[in-house]
C-alpha cells in the first residue's frame, strides 16, 4: 500500500512541478602559446589551457551574467542562478549550460553567456597580453523535451521511498507492538510447545462445553488440548495441572473449565479447583454456588466431601473458591493447602487448578510450583511478548514445570490455517472415534 501511495505521490509531484529546459553552448580558448626565449620556438604547453578553470569561473560570475542578461533581455538573477560552466582537464573547451522555463529562453541565455564571455575576455585580458581569447564553438539550440520533471523516474522514486517508508513503519510497529499474533511467535517467546490454538467463539463465554455441540471448532480445540496433555508424559502423566496466564482478561478460567470438562468426557476422574481467590470466575461460568469452597476447607470449617460438588453429566467434580479472604497468598502457601493437594492427587486422575494471573500477584506462583505442570495461556493480539517472558521467568523461579502454552481467542481463519499439528477442524469426527479415543486414554 505504501508503494502505491509513493507512486501516486511521485506522479503528483511531476504534475505540480513546472517544466525546466536545458540548453548547452560552448566556447573554445585560443592563443597563449609560450615562446622559448632561447630558441624562439613555441612550446607545447599553452597558457590558454592553464586559464580554462579561471575563465570557466568567470562565465558564472555576476559581471558576465549582467551582460548576458541585457543581451537576452531577462533579469540578471535568471542568468546568474541558472547558468553553469563545465570543462575537462587538459581540454580548452568550456561548456555553458543554461536552465529556463522554456526551451527557447534556455537557448537564448546560453548563447548570450557564450557571447558575453568572449567579449569580457577580449576587453579584460587575463594574461596581460590579450593573446588568449574565447570564441563561441557550438551554438545552443532549443531542446525538444524538458529535463524536469521526469514522471516515470519520479514515480519510481516515489514508489521506492514509499516501500522504504512502509518497511520502516512495519519494523517500528514490530518493535513497539509486541502482541502475540500466532502460535509460532508464542512458541518462540515462551520456549515451550504449543498445546492448543483455541478459536474465538462468542458461545464460549456464555456457556461451557455441552454434549449438544461436540464438534464445533472451539470444542475440538479443547479436545486437542486434552489429547496433547495426555500424551505429554505417557509414563508419568501430570496429575495436578495448573492453568494460568500472564495477565488478567485472557480467558484462563474459561479454559480451565472446558479443559476439565474435556478430560471428564474422556472418562477421567477430574477435580476442578477454583484457586483464584481474588477474582473467581469458574463458579459463575459453571452456574454453581461458590460460597462454600477452598477457603472454607483450608480454614477447617468444612470437610472436602462437603465442599466438593458434582457438575454435569460427565462426572466432573468442582471445588469453588469459597468465601473471600484478606490473605490469599498465605492461605495458598499453607501446609494445609499442600496436604490437601497431595490428598486430591491420590483420589483423582487429574486435578485442574484455575490459578490467578502470574504477574499481578504472587498467588499463582505459590501453587504453580506445587503442580505437576503448568499450562500458560496467551490471548491472541492481547498478550504481549514481554509479559510471556516475565511469566516464564516467574514460573522458573519457583521451579514450576511449564508443560506448554495455548493461544486463546484466535480468529477462526487464522487458527484453521496456522495450527501446527495438522489437525483440521473441518473434519467431523464420528462418535465411534470418540469411543476409541476414550478407551485408549483409559
């Protein structure tokens, strides 16, 4: 686009710039040979040849310009500011170039300068003897075409400058805008495998996975996330899996819920724990009363069987966050929380922890180090690369095991083209395929 703008600008400049014509005349310097005082013969070296630079400078002088302007009947500045004299070393010819708005005027000025220069050298002998003169050699003639503007060249130059400007702006945008835009970029920044690319779908935020929509693209993405999670460690499958993100608003709670549902669909005994004690969202998303939950249990007010609820037909078990507390970090770091997670690890095939975001508070880092693995979620064109790097550093400091990343809210077209596992969402899976997958995972 910038190239097209540059080409158009080049043409526009060519149209707006008035034409400039160039005419060329020349003079030749004669005489000035030096006689040998002994032999009386003329030497090969000529005085006229040595005076070429001086006379060329004289052609551009205001004194000669005034005389030429009077002859051509134009203002003196039009001659002085638009006439140049050129010569080659060792050659006794001076080329006079004149520029003017019309071809006839440029030729008239060039001829007037060559004539005025010859008269000035004749009337004011430079060598003191008058033996050197400047005679017109080539008469200037009107040019057929102007030297400026050059529409084609201007358009090409404009296109080149436009392309360079576009490249420069793109580089500047890349430097300033480091928002994650695809799974390859996320993989490179995090240094971890991509477990899923979850397409954007308005229905995800309204309701969790349900049996009446098992084959829509975002449902298939969670099935793919479940499958990749299952095969991360065939011999030592992660039992406690934490889901977190670098910053808030990236869809980690919805992802945690749907991942837990997808695991339960595969026949797993799954416990989903709403461990975000500051901004709990799972209870609201699942439509569950969250007044009694993790905080009540850790405070010793209820037993696990009293706080854990069953959700849906898949057999998913859910533990809400419970009452709000003033010290979430201390509560999650307590020995009682550690003992509770160890107990749940023995009772369930998979425990999914919906953690807070990593960067705002220390809550997530406390539990991330106690999980078997962490899934780091990023939101398409929302999460910044520097946030991912800081999140990975935070996980490294607590010796948390980063299982991989998931890119959330990806535009459907980009997601279908860019997903790195060769997994096609346009292939409708048959129910018997799901049954076979369930048997293989069990």
